[in-house]
């Protein structure tokens, strides 16, 4: 491709509103342009990168035995009513009416369409297992689109859906996708972790992993062990029961006057004690039943763990008014002692370790001190209810937990029969009995994978493309287009390198050398070949973008030099 | 690919509501399934075909120097206001609001987006010419979606837009696209014609051609010469002035009483004369001016030609009330004699040839007879105002016009400056002056190209894929999966043929031979290799789908046999 007429507008300055490196560089290098908030056009350079990532995904999906299809973006609302997701999905779901006033949605995901498609066309165990995928445009009306293609409203996604007759089949498909994703993100040269995650709104109580690219601009926090490959979303990371029961204090429990001490901070200040002696109580409504969850004052209760512990459909923190109605006192003074009969008290494991505790007394302006679990209040059960913290032991027993920020680029879910039951996707088993299909779903955010690659592969001067992703392999620079030797050498290299199988971009623009060098660094193609002052001698300068290494090479040696170099670089 | 687990549900019966072969066969062979009216999912077989067509398009577009990008489907309504098309487009334009109540459209085409993109990023003649294309999903809310993917509401399109500094550049880009389209449709093995067409709503007064695949199910009529490559949309086909002026009759004009004779049929019946002696008059409002257009009774007036002749923005037939108000008589009795002063009379060339004509007398229940143009009424001008008919001479002077039905699969348009002026896409020329870019646009209906291929390549038993499009090259049939020799031979051929570079589908299903043969014909892969009774001897049957030719071949010869055969077939 000739740069003179190539549609790749570059920018020197950091564009307004672009807060993170990938957003800045994708704009500056001319990969994308915003058409509307959260809606982007991919310019030729960006489109090439998109295709490269898509091809890696396609190859690995095909190798894993998945079959590619293509479903429509427009989906009939009825399907979303059948699955029961229409109202749960909220304003992220973009809706429209056709000319006959029929309701449609723009698909943010395709569980409904694929399940109805398979329902209508597969009815025997003989056609299962099956794993179907597409690379297709998705729509999510983000409240606050930002970070360029990292959080946009129209974006490219690879979504796959597996259909099995039994749990073992699902496990196998899940593992195949897990492995395929590992290959895909490895080939994209990403430093990532597959982290255990919560199933969330997409449904399914089975396993789920998120593939997280480690990056400071990530919006998720990963808890991982420095000493093993353990990694989990911080919201889901398990904690073992590692606490010894403390001995009961000699003193009996007594109440203390604590006006204006409602929060952990106010209590530790006011009573001059460490927060790990406080018992923090939160009242949840778990499928409408009041559950008082108690943890140590230096810990945070994790709602997802509460939900999972009770296998609940619906968990929420009680509102202030509800707390007052149930506990008879305002939120700041509730505690596990003398709770009303209908309230169940459960404690995080760490509560066992509290020595001579302090908790709300269920009386206005009062706390208890010298509180001891099981002596002073009954505990229905202990469990893992708190958020993990840095320094906690890793649940696999190896090392301690550290935190990192991550960009979610993929996820794999065991859906089970949620959608097949809702939409009636059944098959006849070997005995002629009708059974719901067992499903898994597997997504990759293609557009945001590109942003993640940029986050991990750039420097102050611009992009540094891994060769598997690079829009071109080699950048030939003709430094001075008025010098015939440089032009001739550049043009002949352009042709010979293309013939040798490289994708080549030649900078044939009538620009100053400084502009060309700057743009070349910004575009970040793996290898730069500069035809400059020594062109007449047949000598070019070869620069590796990643390490900045430069060598003068005679054109006669260039072929073998590049072959070796190209193999070596990332 | 193994057919046992391949998601390619076939049907024996013709599906309800599928009226044309391509719709029937694409459903029956499991290429597509309808998700909603005019909205389709492409199953794996259909997706492979789609990709093959897309790759042919991509290669030819790249070879023609076009650059691929990707624009969003969601477009801000403001852009359509800027271009002035928002209200012209009508209910085919799908609209939606985002969560902030901002208005968007789902793009049926991308002139607005690309023009604003180029406007914002290109400002110098140095970066032109440029031709940008995408292969992307489009939306048109057809009033009556039908014929499967031939007229659907969500479909795949290749659209390209060229930007030039002068008309010669546009001509060059136009010709490059014309040639690329010729290559593309030839490689798709389509029998097509590039026909002259009307620019219509997309705008632009320059040249435009439609690429029409000849097919009885086509919705357009092509006028073409049997003796040359002349072809035009019937709505636009020119007619030369080929008529001699008739001599004036000796009789003077006189009126006749013609109650209940308003139509051509009623007049030819009532007066017992041929329709070529009648003068048919229609009153048009051309940019609000009344124009009476007269043609011969055996001809039809073509509104597009009227519009073009007057270079009008807006042309419409006057309504009955308007006719009465202007002409003072009802529609059935209007004519060119004694018209009110404000009415201009123009005649089709053929009117010159009318001998002793009959026309409406502008009086209730009256016509004139013995009418002679220029003697009895004044003619402002003669022109080409009528629809072409079969048997008319071809405008290139070679042969006569014949009609054929066509499916429009592509079109090329010279847009000129319509969009660049509306949206302000200007560049600075060599003298630093601001000029609007000169644009062309070039579309291919990718989904409907597939339907067109099926229309031209099938027989009663099913699809007959050209090898350039076929989802697989070779279909290996294991006739009896209980016979170990057949299974072993089939499996070894499956592997060796893949190694030899063929895309192979193996029918490894536990089905009867009859089912397998029927499905193989239905799927229509170019070459079928059947492992049947003579498998033990190493003999397979090779069938060419297109001509039905069958040969028994020993596996040792198979490689060279297939190499030759594959080269020979279409």
C-alpha cells in the first residue's frame, strides 16, 4: 500500500476526551474515528487490525470444532419475552419498531436467537454436541461510553454457543473454549489471566471464567496469587476458613453509650480500638427473608457471596426504612445480639477470631462491648461472606493474594438449561425421551481486544504492533522523494518485499524526513526499512520498532536479514 | 467437516411461502433460516458461501485500488438532515432512539457517514483520488420483504465511495469499479448485463449502470439488443428519432361525439381504428408547470424521460381535479388542440408518424379526428418520451430491442458533488482554493448475489455450486457406515483430500444411501466421491454435480483424476 493515497490520517496532538493510551493512539495513528458517542468507524489501518484479530479467532474456533454462522443484529422482541430477559436487561438494550409497529431489539448478545434456531432445527441426540459461533456486530447502549472502542455502543464480538446432552459434554466444550481462548489471546501477544468470575445477569449457576488482560486502565479488579496461576475476579475470589476461634473474654457483655458513632471509622475513633475488634452487621433481604450478615470491622461484605451462599434469586441490602421496621432501630446501631425472631444471623469466618468484640446493640445510640459470638448471640452458620483483600492467603494454598486491574476481553459461561428450558430447545434422547439441551456460551470482545493489545504494546512514540496483529509487516520509508536513488531503491524494495510475502506499506509522501520518522513510530509496524542517504550505495537502515534496534544492511543481504529478524521478533 | 455433527438441516419438502427456486433451495439445503420477516440467519453452509463471495469482492476491490474500512450501522440522524435525505427516504429508513432520546437511523447506505469522515480527515488535493469500501450489514425496512435473501430487511452489502478532484478522475474510478464488478460477477459465474439506469433517489445526474443478473424471477426489466452489448433498464432505454413525418390528411380536423370513450381501448373499439392513429395526452406537473405530453396510442409515456428532458426536480402526473382545473375538461377528453395558454405541448418523436390522428378535444364527450400535428396544434418540441418496446431498434443501431427480467446485484453511480456540497467535504486545490470533492458510489448486494447465483445454478434436485462459490469442493459419501471397508476408505480419503488442499465434507451419518444421495444433490457440491460396494477393491464413484457425469475411479488414480476434473469444471 502506498501511503500517499492511503486513508490513514495521523495526529500529532493528543485528541480531546481521549484519556487512556489505546484511545489516544488509535485516534492518533488513524485506526478509528468517532461517528457518534460510543460509535466508531474503523479506517483502513484499523480494519486490517480487526481482520487480523478476527482471523486468529476464526482459526482457533474452527480448530476447536466450532462452526461459524451469522445471525442478524435485529431480533424480534418476542424472543426476549420468551427468555424472560426483556425487562431485566434495562436501558442498555436498544429497541426499535419497524414500519408495521412491530417491536425489535438490536442484539447485545444472541442466546435467544441461537436457542430458537437450534430448537427449530435440531431434535435428536444424534446431532449433538454442537458449538456454533459468529463474529458479528453487537449493540449495548452504555450509559457512559468511553475509552474509545474499549467501551462502545456498537462493537464487534465473537459469540459462541454450545449444545450438549449431558454435563460432561458441556465440561468438554467449556474446556475446549477455555483452551481456544488461551491460544487466541496468546497469539494476540496479550498478558492475560483466566479468572473465575460470577455468572451475573447472563444466567447459569455453572462455572464461568473471564479472560482479563492485565492493564492499569482496566475497569475490573483481579485477585491473583503471585505464587500460582490462581486468579479470580475480586468479587468472587474464595477465602478459606483460616480463623481460630478466639477465647471468650472474662468480662460479660455490656452496653455503652455511643451517640454519633454509626460507622466503623466513628467507632474506632470514638472507642479507640482497632477495626478488627468491631462486628459489622448488614441486613440483607434474601429472596425477601431478612438475613443479618456479620463480618469483622476491617472487612467488607460481598453481596455476591451472600447470594451464592443462599442460592438466592434476589438479594439486596435492606433500605433504611426496612431496617428500622425489622430491627426496631436505625442502621448505625443494628447488631446480632437479641435479633427479632424472623432474622437469621450468619457470620463471616473471620468473626470467629474477634476478641472481645463491639457490635451494635439494636438500641438507639448504644453498642455492646465484650461481645463473644455464640456466647452472646447465636450464629446460624459461619461462611465465606467477605471481599478478599491484598495479603489474604490464596485459596489454592499457594502464596498470598495480590490485586491487579484487568480489561475483560473474553468470558466463558456454563449456562446449563436456562435458555433451552425457557425457549423449549429439547432433543429426543436414545430412549426417545424429550430433554432440554445443556448450553454454554463463550464471548470475545473483538474491538476491545484491539484496545487491550494497544494498551500492552505501545511506548511514548506510538504503537508497537505484535507481528500477528500488525496491519503491515514492513514499513519502507523513502526519506527524500526528490532523490532519485532513494525513490528507485524504495520502489524496488516495495515490489521485492511484497513478492517475498510481506505486507508492505511504503511512505512515498512528499513529506520531511522528520514527519516520516514520527509517523512510522506512531503507526508502529514491526520493521522499518529506510532508504536514505546511503541509498546510492545500496544500503538501507533496518529498525525494529519494539526494541528500537537499528542496523545498516546492504540490499543484497536484506532478504536473509529480514527473514531472520522477522522470525525473532514478537 | 463431518456431516454427522454439521449444522446443516435439510428439508425434503418445499417450504411454505417460498415462491422462487433460490428461496426454496437456500432453505431446503440449510443455508439460511428466517428469524423474522425479511431477517435471516446464515447457517454454516450459507456463511461459507457468503464468505466466498465476500472474498471475491474483497480481492477485486483491493486490486482496483480501493481501501477497505468499516463504518457503523448506527448513524446519527443529524447527518441525514445535513444531506437533506432524512425525509425523502420514507419508511424504508429504520429509526431508533438511544437512552438519551437522541435520534439515530440504521444505515441503508453510507453516503452521509463516509462524506463526513472524509470531510473531517482529508483537506488537500494531495490525498486524492481515494476509493473507500466496506462489506457491512445494511438495513432497509421493505414494505413487503420476500424471496428470501433477495429482498430482505437486514442484508450484507459492499458499498464503495470514490473521491476525486475532477470529472476525469471520477470517470477513471467509475470505469475501475465497472471493470471490478465485471470481474466479480464473472467469477461468481453469473450471466449478467451492465445496464444503463436512472440515478433515482440516490442522486447525481452523471452516469449510472446497474449490474443485472438475467433471471425470470428478477423484478426489473432490461431492454437489450440481441446483436450488441447494448443493455439498459427498460425505464431509461433511449429511442432514436426514427420517424418520418406523415403527410397531412386532406380532410380538415372535425370533432366527433365519443361518450364513454375515454381510454385507448374504448376508442380503438368504438371508432374501429388502430391504436397507432390515436394521440394519447397526459398532463404532467413539471416543477409545478403544466406540460401536456403526447404520444402515440400504442406507446406508453415514460415519466423518467419527461423528468430528464426538463431537468426537473419534481415531476408528477396531474391529479383528476388538477386536470379539470387546468384543461377545463375531464381526463379522458384532453388533447393538444386549443390548450390553455399556460400549457406547453411536447410530443414523442413517434407522434410525427401519425396519419390522420384522433385526439381528445378538450370538450366533454368529444374527440377530434383528421388531426395533424403542427397543422392543427402547435408542438413546442419533439423528444424521446416513451417507454421502449420489444422490437424497437436498438439505440446503438445494432439489432432490435428484446426484454429480459433481471435481478439487480450491483450498481455504479456518478454522484458528483451532491453529498460533498451538502456536507461540506471540500479540499484545497493546488492553488489553495477550496473545492467540493467529486464523488461516485458503488454498491453490491452481497446477500442477493448469492440468491442470484442459486437462481442460475440449480436443477430439480438441488443446488449446483460453481467451484468459486461452493462451501466445500468435494463431498465424500460413506454409503453404508456399517461396512468397515467403506468407513475406512471414506475416512482415509477425507484426510488425504484435505491434505491435497480441497475443502471436504464427509457424509458420515448413519443414514440410508438414498438419503445421502438426495442430500448430496441438494447441497450441490461440485464433486461427489462415493465409497460404496466396491470400496474393498479400492474403487470409488466420482460424480460431477453439474453434468451428472459419473466414473468409477481407483483410489490410486483419484488424485490425478480429481486434479484434472476440478480444473475442467465451472
